[in-house]
C-alpha cells in the first residue's frame, strides 16, 4: 500500500504540478474514489452500497469517476436530473440508475428510454408515472421517497395511506426501492435520527415489499440499523468527512493548486485589493495567486467576516488570504512564510494539509460546496483511474 500511486498522492507534501498552459490544476484520483467506495461497501456489508454521482460526481467529473466505480463493482448509481442519468447510462450500461428529482413533467419518455428509475416524491407524481405504465400495459420501474421529517421531497403519511389503498396505482409500479433521507445524520447524538428511522419503519410497512434505503454518507456511519438494503453515499466517496462522530474509512481524492504570479512588497499602511479592505500593519510580502471566484474559490473566503477567512499552503506553510477574493486572483500574506513563496511556484488550495472541510469552514460554507464549485478553468488531471 505504502508505495501505491494513491498512497503517494496523499503523503506527498508538494503541491501537484501545474501544466504549462494553465495557472491552476485540479487533480482527481478516480482510483481513490473507487477505494473509498470499496471501504464503505465493506463497512455496510451485507447491505449494498450505491454511489451518488449527481452534479457531475460532485464536480469531479462523471466521465472518470463512473467507469472507475463500475470497475470496482458498483452497480447502482444515484443522480439528480434526467440529463445526468442519460450521461451515466452511457458510462454504466448495465447499472441501475435512480433519479432523485423524480419524473420531472416531460421527462417520462427519456427516463423510459435510458432505463432510469425515477424516485417519486408525491402522490400526484406517483399517479402520473403509473398512468403512463397503464398505457404501456407493463409495470414501470419506480422508487418511492417517503418523507420522515426532512420536509423536503417525499410522500407524507397521508399520501402513503392513500397509496396503500390504491391497488390499481400500486399494480402499475415495479417498485425497486423505498427510501427516505435523514436531516441530521452528521450528528450521532441528535434524537431526530432515531425518530426518522422509526417513521421510515412505519411508512414502509404500509407499502408492498421493496428494497429499502435510508442512509447517505453520514447516515451509514450511524451503524447497522440505518443501513437497510442499500446505502447511498456521495460526499464520503470523494473523501469528504462530514460525520461528527468519528472519521469515515475514506481518504481525500482531490487536490487543487494554483500558481503564484507575483510577489510584491507592501509598505505598512498600504491596502490590498478591491475596496482596500485589508491594511498592512507592517511591511508585508503579498503573493498574488492565480485563483479566484471564477475558479470556484469562494468570495466569502475573503479576510475575516464572521468566519475565519481562507488560507492556502505555500511551501508547506499555511498563509492567510488578505483583502478581497476577486474573479481571477487572491492575495496571500506570505510575510511569515520561510520558503516557497516564489513567482511561478504552486500553492496548495486543497490537499493533504488543507482539507475541503477546512477550506469550507474558513469560507463560511461546507466542504460539499467547495467540491461542487471547483471551476472549469483550472486544468483537470485524472490519476489512479
Ligand atoms: C445527495 C444525496 C445523497 C448523498 O448524500 P451525501 O451526504 O453526499 O452522501 C443521498 N441521498 C439523497 C436523497 C441525496 O439528495
């Protein structure tokens, strides 16, 4: 293990190389995503493990991620939209693909065509989907989302009761999955977890038998009673650690680096960036780094405003962003950085010493948003697939 490319990917202290034409790079380790999936699958066995690859595999790129997961043995995928399902179908021909946004009006023919299974979330939606099945004279594959307290998508208890009595609608469905989604799974001490599980038990017992799924990345960390037949992790596959009860058995799969374009001396009293929001209180060295909000670097990572403000790693040392994040540039105070703050050098925005959780927290957001917003301008390099 120690010498595998994936291991080197994590222990290497140096930021990744940036290709000549680019000022920044996103290095995605598709092999590590597959290893994370295998680790979660082992953790939940004998339950099955799906992969949530919505939003272009959380911004990392389905074209590399899905084939790596298929090779590892993954046969069940979740996406949000019909178009995402169509994309995954081309990459995973024999898999089961669930569409979390359901049978969006007008998308029914596409869903049939690509053999995608909509996750139906209201009685009206269930009836509309079943009606199409009657016209085809053949049960239509469907999953049901039951609301157990999140109050987002999902059938209410009253709707489940009505569906229970509607034998004709039920007969028109080839029920592949009943599922629900937890509101507070990141906090193992939140009583809402057990309450939602109890509601899930009650509601699914009112319906014909189907495979059941309740847990995403954090929910599967709550233990066996939450696993049911299938777990649906997304964030943890990409190395995310959102669970507050202890680390998930996964490792980071993405590194992001950008170049220093210039290092300048700013005298005490000089301000940096738009609107002069930061003033040097001593003679300062400021590195101008080629990453901005157009690259997905949150503007809320500008210097302190209710949350800590962003940092980057320069020559292995964490250094604070000062002044405003602009479209193409950030300004970093490297006065106290002993080495590595040189024109052309790469600084690490995400990596072993600066996780997506840390980056999110310092920008007043979460790692999920950091991942899914990684921009298109940085060069993408895929390793380990
Ligand atoms: C996005 C999503 C998931 C995956 O959640 P993670 O926290 O990324 O594991 C699972 N289920 C549903 C319904 C989702 O919307």
